[in-house]
C-alpha cells in the first residue's frame, strides 16, 4: 500500500484561507464540487490530484470541504491517542447505503423470494456462508491455505493440520459462538473468550490468549499483512482498561444519546477494537467477530449469511486506507464507515445473487430428478453440486457437516444415491463417494 500522507492542518488552513473561502462558498460550481467530494468522501491525497474549482487552489478547495464536513459532524464517546473524540457524519451516499442495508439485511429479502428454502435448506446456505467467512477472515490475517482444502476440513470436521487451517477452524468456531451470544450484551469477558477462540494454538505466547496487553509489554502495531507497512500505532497498554470499558459501553448502546444508527454503531465497534488493538495478536479477527455480534444483536439477521471478510480480502488495501484516513484526518471516521457500508452492501448483493443462482439450480435439478421422487433436499443439493463438480468427492462427514445432520443420516443419504446409480462408492479411509460416470447425461442436465 502506498504511503498515506496526512492532509494540511485544519487550523493552519482556516488561518490562511478562510477570508478567501467565505467569499466563494455560495458559488454554484463550488457548491457542486463540495457536494460531489463529500458524497464520495474524497480524501486529501486524492483530491489534490483532481481539478479544483476555477480560481481556487487545492488547499482553498480542501478548506471549503473541511468547513462543510465540520459543520455536520457528530462526536462519538471514543477518543484517539491525543484525547480527541472520533466524529463522523452521514453524507447522502451513506444514507442510501444504510437504507439498502436496512431493507435487505433485516427481513425483507424473504418476501422477494417466495421460493426461499425452508429452515433445513436455509441451514445449508448458512453453513456454507459461515465457512466462507471463516476462510476469508483467516486469509485476510495472513493464513496461507487453499479455499477448497479449508472448506473440506470444515465440512469433514477433521483436525487442522497446519497453522493456517487452525486459523480457519478457529474463526469458524468463533462465528458459531457469536450466534449463541447474539442476544447477550457485550462484555470484556465475552470479547476475551472470542479472542481465545480465534487465537487457539496460533500464538507464540499461548498465555496471551484472551488477555489485554499489560503495561510494560511492547505494543503491537496495526500492520498491513501484505506489505508489512505500519498503519497505526495503538494507545499505551496503561490506557487499555479505561478504553475497552468505553468500547463495551458504546457497543451496548450506552450512552443512548446522541443516536447512532445500529449499523454505524456496529462499524464503529469494529473500528474501535482495531484502533485500540488490545491484544498481542488476533485483533482484526476479534474486531470482525464483534461486528457480527453487533449486527445480529440489532436484528440484521441476514448478516450471518454474508461473507464480509471475503469482500474486504479482495481489496484489503482499501481497508487499511480507510483506517489510516480516519486517524490522520482529525479523527473523522466517516472514511471507515463509508468503506464498511460499501463492503456490507456488496456482500449482501453477492449473497442475493448466490441465492438466486442456487434457487434456479435447485429448480432445474428438481425437475430433472422427477424420476427419483424419493430424494430429499440434501440429496438434491449434493447431486446439483456433483453435476457442477464431476471430479469432486464426498464423505459421510463432509455431507453431515454441510447440512448439520447426524452421521447415520448422512450415510443413509449417500448410500441411497449409490443405489440409484447417481454416486459411486470408492473404498479407502475415509470412504469416498464420487459422481457416477456421465451423471449429467443420466439426469438430463448435459448441455
């Protein structure tokens, strides 16, 4: 990630440029310019490379924008290392994203999909999404593993063989634990337990699991895992008890004034944990876990189906830039809020597309399998997957893990498909079940 340079000092800007700026603020071209760059929340490092309104220097144009933003910002109870409160405001672009997230992530998706699967089928989608989030979150933190192998490990429930697989398994366990905690208030004990889960058997000092760093310990910086750049130097360990008490109180809705939109509160919780960086390792994973907890607790049920980390992973430099801009531009955390809103919106949109594809696929397969009327939804789903992955294989444990059913039920499903000629059984340890030769042709799905 290219080095992010701080914007000019605001007080210096006002002293130098305010007399000139106040004479042009009402100019239509300046109004349009400010509105455009507020909506995009353009940072100084990008703005200075773009054309400024006629007759204005880039510093004067930035002063116009800073005046506009400063008048709208609201403070949070959370402070930076200098004691200055983080603040933000919600431009129209943020309000539009919040509207979509409110609409799509808290209940209305079902009404748009009358064929949305029943609870048992939804559980399969949920398991797949939880696995994807666990894998993406681990890769984001530097785990080196193939997605296919990591997913198979989770489905089969086999023990991790490498540290990277251990990170994936830990994240998966943490996400499942969050679902159990979604109706409980956040506490330091809960955060520490989540941290112990995500860092199990991965820390150089195992005793650091679930423990805030202590005075005298070398603080661990926020580092871009791709290039090693230090993105943020966290506050001293001596401040951690007071700071984390503030974070927990804010997460639980205290104080209640001023009002913070629930999604914004969840994003600020993520930001606060990443900024305070209370643990020696695993802060990013813990912050994302806390974000999921907050969203679920506030009624955004669809979030458990979406893989936010997968979207972050594809453009991780933007994540670190959003953190950095929020820190260096007078604690204006709008940069991180807008970034995270876009990530959530994209993740929800990708899940909607995934759901539509799966529904179409299942409808097609169900039609083709009319000659096999006794197949249950799990068997139909497996056949649909096998048609798309003729070189794949399945085990009793992986099938049980995909659908959260017992070993006996999974075994019966697979043996039935063997009897029908849709799968072949390959002996070994474990026993594998592979798609029958010409499976697509057999059920009439061949192109």
